[in-house]
């Protein structure tokens, strides 16, 4: 039997007041691209050193409730021999794990993908639970383009997300359900709203059909923003207003929290948008962050792979976490950036 009480406790802890989630679950390809940008090699030592720099930052537990790890990272030990999962737990931060195997092309549907990784997932979840993971993540990728997304693409991805979520809950792990509508393209904010709403409706229909316990899951959606090549930009208030309207139409109040992905937005934009949404409160769910680049990028650029830069990089990382923590209650402002 699924222990719904345990799932609910963990899910609520993940979206605790003033806190959010750090996504540090970059695949080998993604971390290589990040390291290429600072001209260092993506090897095991550098990956460990980088993650250790982030995880040992003093005081991040004030703003970070959990960290999503990659398979390698969950198994990695810090330089003093402490497993990362244990290091995080010791600070009161919950370790989580990315379990999907990435997107593959859907035959006969050009430009559309479905996420793989369900085969053998039950056994992997059992092992991840033993390694200390409290929650998991699965990302579906939805592109906006000429004639896409199709209903087939939305349905295939929603079904995989719901199957994954049900398997997680069976294993006593809280699922983060991530249907990401990509920022790529020249679409308007109106089109982004339409696609995001449709995506979430199809996703929650599948979660309902597969009896996923809504109180024991977290949703990780994209914000409703125009495509990055769109000639028509949107201001912070419009993004916040459209995103919340879209979520109120589609996400049941039973879901404890919505942890947004940053999806390629700049660090400051992601914080501003989150702040504006929380300033519209009270909302039916906790509205928080689950950022990768928007939390890490400024620190990565300061670190540059040099041990001598660890202090400066940690200071920047702590600052970004604090800014997003303030955005959780709508109390972030531009002066906080200047103060850094």
C-alpha cells in the first residue's frame, strides 16, 4: 500500500515557506556544455568539485528544501568521503533524483519527442530510495511550432508522466511532474498560454486516470512567456498574470505546490516573475522555484573551475537562493540585486 501520509509530508516539505528546489541533475551532455562555457573539462573530479562547491555553501538550507541529482551525482562522495545525499540530508535538504532517460523522436510526428525511461523504472526507484532519494523528477518536452504540438504528442508524454508518477508513489518517492513547454520559437505569449493550458489539462487527466495521489506530488511547469525569438515581448506583470490564470484553470488545489522551471530565462527574470506571481496571492498552492541555470549560472561563471574562487562563487550562489526565497512571499525587489 502507498503510504500517502509520508508522501504528503515530503511534498509539503519540498515547498515549505520561503524555500525552493535546486535542480543539479544535468545529464553528461548538459554539464559538458555548461563546463565548455567556462572552458574546463567535464571529468568526474571537476563535476564533483562543482557540485560540492554548491552543496557546501553555508546557509543555503535557509532557502533550499531539496536538490535534484543525476544518477552519477547521487552516487558521488564529497572530498571528505561523505556521500552527497548524506551531506545534503545533514543540512536538512532533501536529496532527489532525475529518473527519465531523455526525449526521443516520435515516429511520423516531425519535430515532436516523447520521454523514455519507464523500462526497469520500478527497480531503479527501489535502489534510489535505498540511496536516500526522497523525490524524483521526469521531464516531458513540448515544442511550439507550425502545427505542433499535436494531441498525440501531448497524450504520449502525459501518459508517461502519469505512469512514472504512479511508480514513484508506489516506491514511497514523491514525483515531480515536469511538462516543459519550450521557450524556443517566435510564438506569442497568447500561443504559449494556449499550449501550456492544453498540456496541463491532458497531463492532469492522465494523472487522474492512473490514480496518482495529488497531495503527494509536485508540479514543475514552465511559465507562460513568449518564444525567445518573438518580436512581441511581455512585461513581468503580464507573464505572472497569464501564468497564474493558466494554472488556476488546470491544476487542482489538492496539489501542494508548483515549482517552476526557469527554462532558459535569465537569473533575474526568473526571480522577478516568481515574485510577481506570489504578490498576486493568496494562491491555491505554494508557488516556488525549481531552477537549474537561474540559480547556478552566476556562481558557475564566478567559479571557473578554480579552487581559489570557491568563496566568491558560494557567496553569489547564496545570494541567488536568498533572492528567490524572498520572491516566494512577493517581497523581492531590485535593490536586493544592488546590495550583492
